[in-house]
C-alpha cells in the first residue's frame, strides 16, 4: 500500500486536492474511494508485470533513432523532436505491437 499511498499523495499535492476532494471526484465517477484504491493496487501490479515481462525486453538502439530521424527528418525538424522523444516514439510503437499480438 505504500506505493499507492505515495501515488495518491503525489496526485493530491500536484493538483492541490484534499482527501475529501479526492473522495468526491471518485464518487462523482461512480466508484468509492476504497474501490479506487483496490483498482490502483491491481493496476500497479499489472504495470509491474508488464515492465518485468515485456517492456524491459524492448530495446531501442542509437541506430534505430538515426534511421527514424533520417526517414522523418523534415517532420522532425519542423516539430523540433529530440532524440529522446524519438526513442519514446519507437519504444511505444514496439510496445503496442507486442501488446496487440
């Protein structure tokens, strides 16, 4: 629960929310605060499993970034896309492919 508590605390701080505000938001969405915590626990477990079994195995090399940059050079220059952003684009595309199979 400590990770969940930290996530909730971070969210509240970033959005200037109180516990009561958060409870009202969840209830407005049709779920209780307790159910939302259970959902967050399950979501965190799923994320951990995905990271350990799938995402940790996806590799994006410098060659991948260079090829992508070359293929989309004009668009990249106009959008001012960094190598880190390109790396994230490639990673996300590969993750989507893995998850859709």
